[in-house]
């Protein structure tokens, strides 16, 4: 299976899970609201506010999940590309080793290969680390925004 196909399948699966969770949550909220209205007709306004707050919070969680899935897919692609590059470099090094004529030449070839591999490892590790931090920040944005909005709404309701 190709990497692109695998990544696409993983993202579709993650997205489908997020959407199914959101739909189930919305059905739960609607059923709860219907039952509360039957038994406590006057509680509708407060429940509407609470329901909207819960839905908005769930939407933020779904958005964060979608951002995380896309971010992890990008990180996975970087790791896969790096592994492919290392494999190809190893094959090229092995082919070059077959053509050496002296121990000195073998030492130089291996030293260069090791140095390049280490440099690539450090560079790719730094890039993946930076990508991970960015994904974490992007995932936190919708959650932080909803947290702030929730605190503000609850503060207003308690003040009233």
C-alpha cells in the first residue's frame, strides 16, 4: 500500500470518527433537551444556553481533533520520507563500497556516510520537533478559545 493512500485512509478514518462522535453528541443533547422540556417546561431558556455552550465546546473539540489528525499525518509523512531517504542513502553507500580499492577509501566513504546521516538525522529531528510544537499550538487554539468563552458565559450567568 502506498504511503499517500495509507495517510489518506488514516485521515478519513480519524475524520469519520470525529464526525460520528459529533453526531452522537448532538443526538444526545437533543434527546436530553426534549426530556427536560417535558418535565420542566420553565427550564427551557437555561437549558438552551447550556446546550449551546455544550455544542460550541463540542465543535471546538471536533475542530481540535481534525487539526490533530492533519498534523499527525504531516508528521508521519516527514518520518516516512526521512526513512526512505536513509534507505536510499544506505543503498548508495553500499554500492559505493563495492567499488573501493583501499582501506583508506573505505574509511573516508564510511566517515562521510556517517556524518551525512547524523546531520540529516539532526535536521529532520529538529523539523519534526518544530512541527509537533506547531500541531500542539494549533490544536490548543480552538480549545482555549472555547474555554475563555465558557468562563465568560458562566461568569455572566453567576453575576445575573
